[in-house]
């Protein structure tokens, strides 16, 4: 199954490590440092043309990690992933 993150970007549900709300999770200095380091390593993909609301961390099992910045709320993305479980 695939989850739509915004614009034309989809990711495999099995690759998702976590879905995070930008407002609440970036309060922590550790999260801010993680995002900064990911950006420096060219691991961040911004799929938002509007104000970003969440970020999604994916990994394909080969230690290749990608952080997607999305304009969709974390709760919306979580609901999309839960809907696939019901199908």
C-alpha cells in the first residue's frame, strides 16, 4: 500500500518509520538537530507548497533514510495509513 504525502508524492506504507507533527515535535532540540542533520545530508524532500505541518521519516531497510516535509497534518496522514488497514 502507498500513502499520499502531498503534491505527487507517495511512499510505501511499509517504509514509514514515523509521522510527526512539526509544531509539537520541533520543540525538542534533539528533533531540530535531527532535521538539520538530515537536511545537510540531502535527505529532506519538501513536498509542500504551503505551510508545512508534518514530516514523515521513511527507510527502505538499507539505512537509506528520507524525511518528507508535508503540508498535510500528521493526523490526516495517520488516518490515511489506518484506512488501508481496514481494506
